[in-house]
């Protein structure tokens, strides 16, 4: 009996935080690199894991910018001794970080729990408290990094940190980002690297915001339709060019932002030369009314589909969500074993030309795992290597071997969230952002500079719409709203508009 192919796709994404020459107000590109991106690449190389890692172009671009000295605001502060920080700088760092400290990632430090109880304003913190606060936060995000860049002596130290310790942390983070970018340009026989539209926009909504109502007839759209097919095309093409510039690769696969698609967006991606995309199983259910809970009823989800020449791998939502939201509650080795057992049971009921696809965000879930996901991923690869009935592979390898596909003549518009586009349109706050964007786009000069067009693309990113409205909560919610407005203003300035 032939083995059942298992495809893993890990999606890595951060929006464009920096506006013009202003430093990024959020540090997530840098911190996720040392916690997630580099460790995953190292683990992949060490274990020769057959899977896909997707990096958005805007994320890679910000890592390159960091190495060129364009630091986020927090990192800029770390370049000088805390005794030289202004009162405003101390208040800024403390007030912004205290609400963020939650999750297993910080549990190692009793000193941080002590500092978190501090009710004084940042301006009144001592230099020792500020040094400890900065070092512990950064070390919390660096514990899954590999041995030659780990700072075990500082982790063991636990408190009483100095400016010299802050400098060491900064230097290690620079080295980690440089190492990651080098690894992206290295070729490997097992890893498949893919990318997304440049700034991670919702492509169907760029083509026409009417797609939101086609995906869910009950939502209220903005008063005027935003419809710029050329913007969607530019996001795809510029994304591919940017990805190639950093990695030297021409990708065969493509992660549509938030797995949001419709017929028109898939055709644009196919026209750009892409061979395959991952989508959520809910899109297949919505298109053909496929439902069911037993394997026999769900067999249709495990085929590869062909829509307008694009090969589509529909992810198993439950298995993906177990990794994303549930396995962090279990010991990591036990969680890996549980997933493999589920794959084995599923495989035993599937026939030839079936494939199990697991695709999810590859960064945000790990900070809630006991060991930040490192043990889970290592054990998962070990269990699946030379498995008697399962084989890890990548979509491109499967397609090269001529696996049979199923013709898909139509496709319902939607995303991985509820199979609609409500997360990015329909709420009055989200609609207001579309109206602001449309007002800018209507006045946009065709002869605008490349720099202006690039700024506009960043403004079209999905994250600004994600955080608008009341469906997601974050202590940094206002920063996303303000950053969107700053991007709007910067785009207008670069385009010579008021």
C-alpha cells in the first residue's frame, strides 16, 4: 500500500509597521524572527523536514531593512543606556509592554511577575528595574533560538541585568536576523519556500469590495465600491519580485492572504505563473455543499483540485486548529503523538490520490506551548520520518509526480474565517477604512512614483482592517488604527496629494 502524503504549510506574516522614515512602533518583526522564523528554519534543516514555509514579502523586506539599521522604536531605545532615557521614553516602554505580558512564554521569570505588579509610572522606575524589564522581555522571545546564539547565562542570571547585557541581547538579535536571511537563500531538497501578495491584502476586496457581499449577503458594504483590479495585480507581481530579490527563488506556491479568494483572484494568481495554493476546507464546503463528520463523508476534502489551472490543496481545519489552539494545553511530545495517531486513522480510510493538508499561522501559537513549540515540531518530524503509512511531502513534489486532480469549475468567495470576508469589511469601522482608502485611490495620479505606489500597497494590507471593529482584541489595537492613518497620509504625500 502506498503511503498517504501529508503536507504542512507554515505561514509567517507581519504587516508594514514603519511609516516612511519613522521607526516601527511595534517590535513583532524582530521578536518573531528570533523566536519563530530562525528556529523553524534551523529545525527544518537539521531534521530535513519535508514541508512548506511561507514568508510574506513585506515581512522579509522589514528584516532586510533592520540589518540596514532601520530599527523598530524599542530596539532604538535599547541602543542607549536607560539612565539616558527621557521620562516619556520610560513611560512609553513600560505602559506599552505591561498589558502584553501574558502566556507561557513569560512564565520562567519570577522577576517579571514582580515587576508586573509595579503600579508606578515608567518614569519612576529605577534603572535596575528598567534593565531587568527590557532584558527579561527580550530573553523570553529568545529561548527557542539555537545553542550558538542562546544566552543561557543571562537566562540563568534572571535579574540584576546591566546595559552590557542589553548590548549582548541586541547583538545576538542582529546576528539571528542576518543568519535567517542567509538561510533563506540556501537551497535544500526538503524545504519548499513560498510567498504571498506583497503587503498581505485581501485580494478579492481589492478587485471589488462587492466580493464581501458575495461571500455573505447579509453584510453592509461601504457606500461606494472600491474596485481596482490593477492594485491586486500589482500586489501579486511586486510580491513575487520582492520575494525573489531576498531569496533568489521563483516560488511555485502562493499563500493568498488569509486564504481569501474568489474566481477573479485565483485567475490573477494563476496568470502570474503560480502552480498551487492552500485554502480552507470551508471554501470547498461552501462551493459544493459538502458536509459530514465521518472520513467517508469527508473524502472530498483530501483531493487536489484544479480551478482555472490552479491546483488547490484544501486544509483539514480541525487538524490545523489543534496545532494552532489546542495542543498548547498538552505536553508537547504527547501532542505530537496525538496528531500522528489522528493522521494514521485518517490515512487508513483514504485511497490513492488523496493528500492530508495542514496549514496555519506558523508564529503566534508557539508562545503558549510549554517549550514554544520546539519539542512538538521535533517530535512530529521524528514520528513521521520513515513512517509505514504516512509521508511528509510538499505540494510541488506531489504535482511533479503527476498526482491526479479533480476539476473544480467554480469556487465560492471567502477566507479561512467563517468562509466569508466579514473580518475585513462590513463593520462600520472597517468600512470607514475602505472609504478612506477609496478617497485616496480616486485622487491617485497615474504617474505617481514607485515609492508612492509601494506606500499605497502597504496601506492596502489586511491587518489594518483585521484590527478595526470589535471582533479582535489587542492592547495595541489603537496603534494599528493610527498606523493605517499614517500610511494614508504618507501615501498621499509621496503622490503629491494634500
